[in-house]
């Protein structure tokens, strides 16, 4: 019996290995062409299928905040500070951003500028909250995991306390007039029009802009080069005349800013009440960051995948193929977390984390 | 105003040690000035103070006759001071050019523009014969080229005062020659050079004056041409030093360790780190594995001692196949291991000395009874070893291992390993970072084992160790053995060629 299992295990392993080497040896170009071909095939096949567009739409609603927050984490970790406080920063940003929205909507204001204002304020609050993490881990050289955990525990407590103090209840209700139904001729572009220009939030475009700007900053600017150097080898950066402390502060504060934005965007796109939690999206964003190997290009892909898995349970009844399986919907709800475990288990070995991430930098130490 | 640098009464304290105690140092324009001292004498600290990495607790620094305060490396750059650090300060996944410009990047409309920088790098590289490829990634290039990148980094910043911290430790004898030529060229152009080293031969070859430090204190500054190597050594150590240890003829007997076509892979990128390595170690012989750091020697030894997984191939100990045997089985059968990183693999630093001395034996009936430790035995054992191996520490067997000096930590490991009944000793860089006295002691112990008809496998990056101890030498290059020669048939120059991969020994031709 043991032998059979062993053999089975071995052959499975061999098969997996073969598969992996095949994927690895396939040239980048061929891979790209295959992906494009599959995409074209899918769009031709589904180009008139409303379920498909429903699914892409709700996928974007959760993928965009995931991506923005993961990019935030990227700035922090690439500078050498591990940031597991993304969840807390998202929550603080979302709380204050939505509190402003709640007040303004109560006074009869409405419209996209309120949404943009909330997003901006959410970002600022996230950045301010991040300063706590920066101070603890850069100046005080505290353990970054513990500092992050403390901030994660503190955020919901503070949000509930403040919400009750100001409104008497801990729930904030707001209305959602921010979804844009159509964007003129843009919505008529085949396939893309329906995915990107129908029933969207402005935040989708903000997210795309943040992605492009982040990638450019990281790889094309002086600040990006120095940031990456501080995350890999702070002693080298220091000897080259770069102020490691300043760069790390900048990295952590940017990460708080993006996490705050992600918090507001997530809540607005997925619900109309805020109850002092962001349902673990901060931690998922961390998983996205790690699976995305700390690179913007890969982070997008993983964020889309995770967003899709998070939302598939909402769409099961609309997809005959899956509906016929008659699986309990909980199975689908588990998918993103199972995927996280798998992805992390398979990528962790080849993980290319910034080498100095997690290590406090001390210039006077020998 | 002859001096470009004057450091007066510099004091620098670290918690528990005074690294520099009122040290004086003066550098003339256009000279090559050696800074000599043992490990821990405070040479690097002094130069790090000059480079702005540490702030001195006392004393003053004058550059070109003017008193200055150097708060960080930026200040040093502005004073045209540059430094090549012993452990290179290079970002492993950046290109050569990115590493050189880091900190003073050219930008165009806010974006980094590398074109002019790369041209400047190429010009400098041509002018001084410092061959580099501007667009290669650091982790893909050789250690020698990494050092050239560090030198270019200084030149790119227009440095006139160049500090080299132990630059030859990672180079082959041929590369050392090249480096010295380059340093002479710098001096001729009027640049002033500080060479930090503990190797007297290099000082004799290239330096004009030499400042000696010992245990953080300034000893003297001498003219190199008027001072003999013996005199300099005596200033450095504080007593007369034996240069060569007597090595007697020895009878070589049965084979103890056989390694057959051993292959070891990197778990992360699947590259072969050790390729088809085969050799034997016999009773009464010291076999040295030589090579430049990072050519698979470490992985080879880790595979043999059981710290790393073997991909394919066989390891035989006497007549037993121990390829996949667990570490404890290997030690019980009689393999002693003096590991490369004594803090990571050799000792539990927060244990007491006596606890560290039984790490390999605590489970034997001598030291435990039904799982309870037998303290009287442990005490006795520790006192015996401390006595026999002359391990010096503050509180004897109860001293925390972290608080004793590197040399005595190494002695503790040697005591633990050699006192057990062994037929093979595997010693990895046993003299690394130790002072001359400790080095002498360790070399003698290994020779003693050889005399007792034990086999010794020695891995060392110091050619001095290799030449002084080995009966036979195998040289590794890029994971392969490229030569297997008797020590008396070779010399440092020949070994250097093998180590650089530019020559292969008989029977190891490239196929």
C-alpha cells in the first residue's frame, strides 16, 4: 500500500516537474501570443454574453482595490519595511473617507466630486496612520511584524469607538450614486467598451493610473532606484550617499496613502454600509504582493485572478456549467483563500523578496 | 601642509570595546600608505570614520589642512574621499551602471537617463584598464569584476583619496598583481591611497609608508623600504612570530573518505553548484580544497557533512555509504566538522561554554541518565577540555559563549570536535578572522591530527593555509575540480591560474 502511494506521489511529482519546466522553457513571446489568442477566443465566444460582463465587472470591483493596496505594500517592502498593517491602514482610510461622505451626503451633497474627495481623504488618513508604523520600525527599530499587528488591532477598535461617539451607531450608511452607466461612444467599443466603459466607477481609472505611475516611479526615476537599493542593500545605498531613513519613510507613507485609497474604493464598490472592517482585503493584498513577486506587472495579474476568485461565488447561479454541479456556495467562497495557500506554497521557494525587508537599518552598527 | 589627510587622536567606542583609542594617521599626497593590523585591530573602523560611516567619539580630522566634520558618506564624497569596502556594497540585482551611479543619478525630465553615465563609466574603464560590462547584473559577474565596479564607483565620484579595505582577500594572485599595477597608476596621477591589509608581502610590494595598529591603539608609522617583514609582524602582533610551521614527512595509508561524481544543485534556481566532483582523502594526509570564494567549495563540504541535500553521486566513509546518512550518524562514525560559520553552525552563542562542549555528545550515557543531564560529568568534561586546549574566557566553563573572543570560540569548537574519537577531520576556513597566534595554534592542531594518522579535509580561501598545511591540493572552479596536485609540485602562481579557471590540471581537461 505504502509503495503504491509512494509511486503515485513520485509520478505526480514528475508530471508536475515536467509541466513546470515546459512552462519555464517556453519563450516569453510564444507565451504572450498564446495568452492573447485565448483572450481573443474568449471574447469572440462570449462577446454577447451578459453573464460574462457581469463577472468581469464585479471582478474589477474587488481587483482594483486589491491591486492598489498591493502596490502600496510594494512601495513599503521595496524600501525594506515589511508592512502587514495594510489591513489597518485600509480600514482607517475607509473609515474617515466614508465618514466624510456620510456627513456630506446627509447635507444633500452628491456627485462624483464627493467620491473623489473621500478617496483623497482616505489616502491622507492612511498615510498619517502609516507614519506610526514608519516611526516604530525606522526610528525605534521595532519588530515590523509586531508594529504592524498592533496597528491592525488598533484600527477597527478606533473606528468603532469614533463611529459610536459621533453617530451613536457603529455602522455608516451611505448611498451609491457613483456608478457610471455609460460613457458615450466609448461604451460602444466591442468587448472593451462593455468591460471598461459600462457600469464602472471612476476608481477603476484611478487604479489604472496608479498602476502605471507606480511602475514608472519604481523603474524609471531616481527615487525608484534609491527605493529599490534601500530594500535590497541599505548599507550600499548609505555608502552611496542615499539617506536610507528618508527613503524608507517615503516608502511607508506612500504605502499608507495607497492603502487608504484602496479602503475607500473597496467599500464604495462592494457595499453601501461600512461596519469597521475591510473583510481581510489588506491581508489578501499582501498575498497578492508576494505572489506578484513585488513587481507591478505581476501584481496586476494576480490581483485580477484573486478578484475573480473572490467574486465567482456571486455569479455561480448564472453560470449553468457551475450551477449544475450543485456544490454549496461556501465551496466557491473558499476559493480565493485556497488559491492563496497554493500560490504562496508554490512561489515561496523562488520568492524574490527584497533582501533587506524586515531588517531595521542602523547606520552606526558594525 | 604636506598632508592630504590628518587624523589626530581619533577615538571610537562600540558597546563593550574601544575600537580606536587615540589613533593618529597622516596621509601624504600621491603616496600608497598601508594600514597594518590584525583582525579587530581597528583598521576598518578608523577608515569608516574617515568615510563618514561612523562618528568618532573624540579627536579631529583635517583634510587638505582644514579641520572638517564628516557626518555621512555624502560629506566624504564632497571631500573627494572614496572607499572600496571589504564586503562590497553592491546591490545584487542592479546592473553595474546602476550601482555606480546610485546616489548621483543623472535625470532628464525627472526620469533617470543612463546614456551619459554609461559613457563616462566606459571612458574611466578604458583609461585605467578596469574591464567591466556596464549592463551586466551584479550577481552574474565575477568577484574580481565586482571589485572593479567598486573602484569605478569611487572614480566616477572623482575621488582623489582612495581607501581600499582588504582588497586582495577575494582575488587570485594574478588579479592581485593587476590591482597593484592599477594602484601604482593612481599614485602616479597624484591620487593618495590607503591600503588596509594584514598581509605583509603586499605592503612590501606596493606601499611606501605603513601605519601599524594593535588592539585599537596606534603603534607607529614606518618607511616600508627600511623595515623588514619580521619587524612589521612584531609590531602588529606584539611579539615574535613564527612564519612557517614545521611540517614533517608523514606516512599515508588507507583511504578514509571517497567522493564519487558528486552533484549538488541550488534549490532556488536549479543551477549545478557542484559538478561531478570526485576525490579521496587518505589516512595521514591533509587534502586542501582551494578556490576563490563562491566556486562551490562551501556547498561541496555542506553536502559531505550532511548540511545540504545531495543531488546525485556517492560519498563513502571507510567502507560505508554515507551519502544520505543523517548528520548524527556521520559524527558518531567518526567525522569531525569545524564549520565555516562558527556562529551559525558551530556554537549556540547564548549557551555556556560547557553546554557548547557537549553539543555532539549530550545524548551519550556518559552525560545523561533517562533524559536527565549528568552535570558533574559535564563539568568535569568541560574543565578537561578548557585545560587541554587552552580556551581562555572570563568565567571558565560557565562563560556565555557569545562573550568570548573569536579565537577562543574557534578553540572551543576545535576542542569539542578533535577530542572525540575521529578518523576524519573536515575543517572549513578554520583560521578565518583569527589573529596570528590563534592561526598558529589551529595549524598546529591540524598537523597533530595528521601525525596521529587521521585524515584531514581542509577548505580554505587563504593560500597561506593551503601552502603551509596541505599534502595534496584540489582546486575548484565553477563547481568543478580543475586540478588535483601534490603540494610540493605547485606554487601560488600555478594555483592562481587554476583558481581563475584559465588553466586546468592533468586529467581535468575540459571535455
